[in-house]
């Protein structure tokens, strides 16, 4: 059988977050990297990470996400700068104390070195940019906004806000939940607003966090304390939009008192608080992940409630699967923008992502519903799971991203 002719391909990525930069770095980490030209457009400036400033936006990265970032060439830089492992997790029903009817996970008991890492958004992007900047066949156009997209039989053509025109074989939309690419191409989505916002800040606590992630389910939504390397904790407090705006307006002392009460003083008093921001919460799922020469990845394809911290992990798996699909197609001499190729990515990821979107939606509704018997029932459920080691182990493997069909770049390394 004759070998397919070598054809260089151009991929255009819209969106310079961890998912967009991640798929670019994965394409460049492959032995076939020289067969790609990668162009990336991002309307915001390049990430400017500083050791003196901890980004408010952080992610709880799974083991699979760590492997993906290792494969992309960024994890060593992240770990050398600032990555906070969490080795334990404690979840409890808000109408009871943290010691009653709680669900606790300990990585040591489960044979894992940790349950994941808390890492800043800006640091992930900074390290991915470092990796990509060394490649001659990568163009990173920060501060460049997309204006229009046109799909043709032979490729995709884009125009930027400043009048530049570019062509590519395939366009990857990694431009977030309000994806401009998705809107311009009128790709349909299902969107369910929660009427909630997540308030985010970093707080100091009277007691050390002990590398533990704490989460309390309140009637208005969950509040989480995520351990940071500098000893503080990052809070993600999901609550009604009115309540969130009221929390943003409070003075620091009043805000710290509210956080301490909401977390039932599980780490004692709150001793300091950073600036705080909020963002609206909604579940979004694209009806289709791809069209001819276009694929949606990350939040452009799906957004989930942050109660289990799975949004970024799903996005990085999207990036890993799509990079693998594109690389395999080029190796076989196929057109990477062909809809038949892009649907291989959709078939592998859409079901997994939809299950997670629905699971997070069900959990959100279950823990925010009122009723005289619901709180005791929730406590019984948490207690039952906590008493079954094999069930807890299954939960942890799912959270670590170590189950199901995984791309090679997300799999556990074998020494």
C-alpha cells in the first residue's frame, strides 16, 4: 500500500485559554508537529504571571489533566512555580455539622499520591505560552479579536477586527461559553441558567487547610474552600445572584464573617480576604460539537456547574482527544477539516461531557431543594457512600479522570 503524500496543514484556534493553548501545544508535542502550522487568536493580552500575585481564577486539576499538561510540555513549569496538591476532601450537608453525615476522601487510603492540584488559570496559560513560543510554526496573536468566519469547501477563512485575513484547513473554537465562533456559525446550544453566581476570593484562615478541600452544601448553593500553596484557601461560593452581589458589596470584615459562618467555621475564623469577583452560572451543551471544518472544544461546547470542579478537566480532555483525532487523520493522509474526521472527536467526547453536565445539574438540584425529609436523606446518602470503600474508590477514579476511553496523552505514565 503506497504511503499517503505528506501535506502540511494549518489549524486556526480561536481562544487563548488553557484549552485553546493546550490543543496547540499537544499538536506541537507530536512527532508530526512539523506538518502543522498553528495560528491562535485571542482578544485579551498574553498572560502575565507573577510569583507575587495569586490569580483569583483557579482550577482543581485531575490526574488526567496533569497528564495532558505533561504531554503538552507545561506541567514541569507549573509544578516548579506554584501547584497546590490536595490530598483529602470533606463534603457535608449544610444543615448538619461537618462531623455528622459527611463524605471524606483521603488519597493515602485510596492508594493515590493526591486527589489533584489547585492551579491558577494564568499560570497554566503562561507555561503553555512558554512552550509554544519556542516553535517556529506557531503564531500566537494575542490582542486580536475575531470579526467574521466563512467556511468554504476547501477551508475556513476568518477576518479579524483589525482587518487581517487568514485561512486554515480547520478551525477550533475554544473561545468560552459565549463563543463568538459558535454564534457566527449559528451552531445551536441548550442553555439552562441557574439564577446563581459564583463568588470567588482567596482567604486566610485561623487553622491550616491541611491540604484538604472542604465543601459544604447550603440550601442556596455550595461553598468550597480549596487549599492554596501559600497557606490560604480559595473560596468558590455559589449562591443566588442577589446574594452574590450583596457579598461583593460588603466590607472585608463583614465578608470574612459571612464566609466563616457559611463554612461553619470548619477552619476557624477567616483572617484575611483578597479582592473578590463573581461570574454567572449556567449549564450549556452544544447540540453538535462540529460542522464542516469547525470543532467546538471546552466551554464553547459545554459548561457545567462548578460544584465538582470538572469544567476545566473536561475541556483539557476535549483538547487531548481532538489533537489525537487530528494527528491520526493527517498521518493517514486525510483532510483534518473533513466533517467525517471531526465527528470522531464528537463521538468520543459528547456522551462523556453530556453525562457530566447532567450529573452536576442533578446534584445541584438535589442539594438545593427544600423539604422536611430531604436533608436527612442527603445525610444518609453521604454516610452510606462514606461507609463503602469500593464505592469511594470508584468516585475518586472518576474524579481523577482515570476511567473510560482516554486519549494517550491523558493516560497514567508507566515507569
